């Protein structure tokens, strides 16, 4: 590769798309605005991943040029690494990073192909909505610091705060949506007030000059609604058209633009007062529908309230006695029991017993690992074998069970049929609307005013805002009703599938019955001494290690009536 420098303003960086204001750095026919972009390109090209630039034009972000290695010196600390890792053993480490620079399909592609750049990375998955990257890597082949430095070199500098690893992701997005709704709502209310002269024009109460003045104010108030509040619909529509597809936002954007342009034309030419109140109201209601959808999905986020999805209780040991408590009450230094096939709810030290832990929830490997007293056991591991006693070393966390909830086996990216239906018909809907609008305009073409009125009227009236609002409201409200009745589904696609179910199979005891409502009686066989404590102790030793409701009742009966000690 031949590298040269040239002074040529108004040229675009091949990597990030920014205008190169200073001296250019050229590699062949490709120009870069800085050494950071050049280095990112060299890394991508050296890994044979130049398809990254084919997916979008200039998809990268400008990486930091200097001080990357020094900036991440804190990653040398083992204590810091333990705080960042969600799971680690002598081979594999897993963690989730927030990457604010994720913004397009190229970002997803290169990050999920990161194993080609760093051979120590085993797998990586992108959550585009949360701008998060979850990756697992071989700690023998690479280090977290090396991974972070490579990500930063590519322009994906992680944003993590060790003081607050539980910070909610998505607050900035919601805040932006709130601001857009606030602006649209403010404009909607005030434009309706300014439109009173138009509403009352038949009564000749307000002078014509005031009507013109108020319509001009309405136009000014509508501008931020168009340029800011409605911008997401325009971006989505433009992105869809660039990929030669038509989604629901295309006809919506067409209707919004037509309504605004027609109203602005009437106001500026003084030929009418427009419909800026309808324009602002339409955008406001569309954004309220989007907020409702975001809130619904946020409320159904597994990380938000794990107690709603996993009503797990644990057996805490208090002065040698067993007490069942809610998982949220488990605290650091508490000692508790985990029995066969139970999930370890928090990072803990093994105090008593021999552990045989299956970490398939975290690593995907089903091979169980033998653990001895003093070993650290991670939350999310499933214990196989006799009961063990643990001591909590970290606050209760369900983040590892979240990986099961979000695992690839369950993430089929199935789009709800109603959403897919809406997007599919939008392809034909938009074409049909444009055709009808053109035919209407041609019919009235002898009269230019009537022709324009007919054309714009069809586009405005045919705006599929009802379809856009119906999907989030219908599916969101259905999931809310389900949740209120403690019935939780993975996503909205499941809601529609449920309507086709005609048979429900329940899994025996504990599903249709409550173990606490059953009683226990002992019926000895003939020639058996009921006071035989050895027999009762043996029965209790077997039943005590089981989590089955009937076994728990037998254990409780023997402890209460026979005064047998825990085994």
C-alpha cells in the first residue's frame, strides 16, 4: 500500500464519511481524515473484512488517534476485571460492553465477525437497540485490554462505568423521545389555539390580518415538529428506500410531508390557513404510540424485574435452621442451601459439600465441573448432586439467567405477523395511494387548483397512521394484560401464535396443585416398628436432597413429628 499526503479540501473520509479539513492521508485511491481512520481501515482490510464498507457508505466512526493503550491501563487490575466479567473460569470469560457508536448494519456485521480480527474471541453478539456487545473470549489467547483497544481502534470505544455497572441502558433514547413528544404536544396545543380564527371564520369575529398572523405563528411552531419530532420516521423511510424496500414509515412520511408542504404553501401564498394543527397532532399521536411501545417492551425486559419472571426462593440457614426467603432478601455473607438441579442465584463460596456445576447457561458447554469447599461458584450455574451449603459473596444477580432468556436458541428474530403484515401491505399500499393520487390529479387537470387539492387530499387522507398506531397499542396492551395476570411471554410474536393453540398440557405436581396444601400421613407395613429412628433418618436423608414438592412435605413431616436433625 502506498501512503501519501495531499492538501485537498472538501473530500470525504473513506472510513467515517467526515469532511477532511486538514491534510489528507491517502492509501491508494482511498482518502482518510486522520491516522485513526487509516488505522481502522488497515485493521479491517488486514482481516479480510472489507465487506464492512460495502454494506453502508462510510459506516465507521472516527476512532481516537492517541492514548488508547494508556487510557485502558486500569484493565490490568484483576479486581477491576472481576467486576466487569459476568463469568470467568480458567479458560473462558464473558462480559457485555456498551458501545454508543453502534448505528448501522455494518456495525452489527463487523462486531459479530470480531472473531476474525481477534482470534481469541470465541463469539460476539450485538443487541442493536441497547447498543451492547456481548462477547466470550479465551483468556489464554487474548486479554480484555487487547479486545478493548482493538474495538477503540475501530471506532467502537466502550462506555462503561465501574461505579455503576447496573446503569439502565436506553435512558438517553427515552429522554430523546420524551423531548420529541413534548415539542410536538406543545406545538399541537398552541397551533390549535392559533387556529381559532380559522375555526370561527364563518362568524367574522376576528380580523383577517390576525388570521394571517396566527397562521404564520403556526408555521413557525410546526417547523421543529417537522425537523426534530418527526425525523425518525423520515430516517426510517429513507433507509428503507436505500435498501430498495418499502416499510410502513414510507407512506407515513409521505403523508406527514404532504400535509406540511400543502399547509405551508397555503400559508405562505396567503391562499388559505393550512392544517398545521392536524400535522402537529398526527406527529404527536404517532410518537405517543411509539412511547407506549417502548414502555411496554421496557416493562417486559428481563433485567428490569427478575422477580416477576422467576419467583425463585432460597433456603437460608439461620442458626442452623432452614428458612425459605424471597431471592431479593438474600444478602452478602448469608449462608443458604442449593439442592439437586437448582440454579445458583448469586456468586457464592462453596462452604460445605461437593459441588458439580453445569455452566451451560453461561458458556453453552454442558460439561459439569466438580467444585470443592472454598471454590467460587458463579450465579447461573446449575448444581447436580446432593445439597450444598454456600455463602453469598456478591449481591443477588439474575444477569446470567438473562443470557438464557436472550440466548440464540430463543432469539429467532421472528417478527410479529401483524407487524410483518403491515410492512408487507405498505409496499403495495404506497404504490396504490400514489396511483390513485395521480389519477385524481389527472382527472381534475383542467383546473390546476382542483388538481392539486385532489392529489394532496388523497395522500393526506390515506396516511396509514391507524396501522402504525394499531400495532404497538394492540400488542403492547395484550402483553400488559398478560403481565398483570402473571403470564409472561418472550415477545409480541408469541401473542399471535397463542391464538392458534387448541391444546394445553400441564406438567404434573406443582403446576396445577400447591405443595403447601397437601398433608402427610405415615402408613407402616406389618411387623414394622414405627419408632425406628434409623428408618426415618434414612427416608429423610433421601427426601431432603430432592426439590420435588412431595419430597419436601415428607422431609417437613419427619422433622416436625420425629424431631430428626438435618442431614
